[in-house]
C-alpha cells in the first residue's frame, strides 16, 4: 500500500511517516519546506494551496490513500485579520485541493480535524457524527470548512477529530510547561477547559490501522484515561518530570492571554472506534511517560 502524507514536517505527519515505514508500507511525505531529518522516505516539496501542483503530485505518486496532516495550527495568530485569508487558503482551500485530487485518482483520504469545530459548551462529550457545529474562532471555522470540502467531494474518506496534541517533532503544551516549570517557581494554568491529550506516536498507529480499511466516516481520537483540565495535565507533567514548581489553577477569564476563544468542553466521545473494531489508544498518563522518555526528560 502506498500512502501520501502531507504536513510531514509537523508533529503528526512525522510520526505517521515513521509508522508507515515501520510496517514496511510505501510512504511519501510532503510539506511546504525542504525536508529536514528523518524519516528517510521519499519526500516532495508541496504547497497545498496550489491546486495544479497538488493534482500533479498525486497524479505522479498514485497513492492508495492520502493522510492529510498539513494545516495552519497557530490558533491565536489565525485571529489576526491579516492572516485570515492565509488560514482559509491552507485549511479550507488546500484541503479541497487534496480532496479533488483524491477523487480524480480514486484514492482514499484521511483528514485530520479538531474539536474546535464545536462551540465547546456544556459537559457532554461530543459525538463524531454530531452536526451541531459552532466554531468559536477562525482556526475552528477554517477546519470545519476543510471537513465540508472532504464530505462534498469524496465518498471514500475518514475525518478524524483530535485534541490537545503533543509529539516529538514540534512545539506543544508539554514542552511549554517544562520550560516554564524550570524557569519560574509558580505556573498559572487554566482549570476550566476540559479534554484529553493526544500523543502523535499513538495516534499515528491508529491512523495507519484506519486507512488500511474501508470503514469510512467521522471519528474522534485521543488517548484514553478520562477527561482532565490543563491544570490536571500540568500537575502530572511536573510530577513525572520531577519539577517542583507550584501549579496554580485559574479560570480562562483570569488567565486572559489568548486572542482566540478556546472551548471549555473538548470532551470527545471515542466509542465509535471500538464499535468499528479499532484498538483504543493507551492511557494519556502512560503516553506522557513514554513521551518524556522520547524527548530525554526521563
């Protein structure tokens, strides 16, 4: 099976390529920049906002499936009026370019989306087939537009919504907290935004399992271990990393530093994965332990 992975330079794309190669599958990666570091598979430089270039790339590669990880993920920067067009060009139009090329090639497409397509209100976990979309920010709006582009153009698609992502190859919340905990005696962290972390190493395994099937549709995927706050997550990060800084819980209003509105309720119901025969991802505490070891903290 030949799989084309966009966003190969990011946290998730990097791990997806490694997982494909580990299983002996043919992998081709792409990103907007030059290739940097491993994995050692075929790589092409590609701007997904260039419709003609996307079509040519997929015509040339002839993949059986495309795992579309490329995205604008700078949530606060997306709120700047000067960036809005660029955000939609990547997350909406870029995704549509991939979807149309997949349709022409007759191949599967797996699109990575986000809990941000919902309004984050209430306390009930969001169902994968829920259509009550009310994104709170530009990033969420653009990712929802990407979802619609996939659904409108394809029958053979997977949409996988994730949340609170961390991985080796890029910036993330854990790295930010580790740096803050070493630098300051106290760290303020919000305790009224609830969700579950997602380790890209574990997610990559699930995505490769999924793309080998024809169990198409929308899914939610995070690690197991229940729903927690960012405050809870930070306490566990510091405990496992041996950091003695004090963690102070605050409300989102008290924290008050973000340009983009964040969802309070990022609980994602993952039961559809089990119903469709996919193996659940490990507990987030175990994932954190393995991740800290991977980045040399433990």
